[in-house]
C-alpha cells in the first residue's frame, strides 16, 4: 500500500515539478529580477531515513509550491529579502511540518509518520 501511495505521489511530483527540473541540478541560484532565489533540499522519513517522493513543499512567505522528486529532492523559490523562510511540508500518512530555512543552506528535512 505504501509503495502504491509512493508511486501515486511520484506521478504528481513529476507533473508538479516539471518546470523545476533544471533547477534541481543547480546549486542555490540568486535571481535579481524578482528578488527570489532557489533553494534545493531533500526530505526523508525520520525513522527509516529513506527519501520521500511526492511530498508537497510550500513556501509560506511567497506562496510557491513544489513536490519532491523520486529521490526526495526539491527546488523552491524563496524571497531573497527574508533571512528566514517558513516552509510547510505535507504528505499522506505523515505529520504536517513547518520548518524554517535560513539563508542558502541545502537542508535535509526529516518528517515523521502519524502514529
């Protein structure tokens, strides 16, 4: 069942993050035209440390949304003028989480399954 859900969310991740495919391979990139920059990160299961495909990643300060790819990696645009950006994460059967991303770090974020 978990494999089926992972495949379903992988399909959503491909369609939701297709426009971010070139950004995923790049390091953090600064953009001066719209005061935004790209942050790359990875989301993993807190217990098994396995990457999670299809996790919804939302920047609360900029209303930008993306999904993790098959390897749990994501790229998202964040406001350049913020030193701390809150990012909300949601995934079926996992606790919703909000994390703060500081500067240009490339975070590895752990999320936990609902008990």
